[in-house]
């Protein structure tokens, strides 16, 4: 159970990081354009 929940937490963390990176990239592209 601990391993499964740790994997879930890591997966959510990765999704949040991906979302932040995508937002940052979109903002930077908007500024450059």
C-alpha cells in the first residue's frame, strides 16, 4: 500500500510539474512572439 501511494503521489507531482512547464513554455512563447 505504501509503495502504491508513493507512486500515486509521484505521478501527481509529475503531472503538476508538466502543467507548470507547459504554462511557462506558453507564456515564454507568447512573449517571444
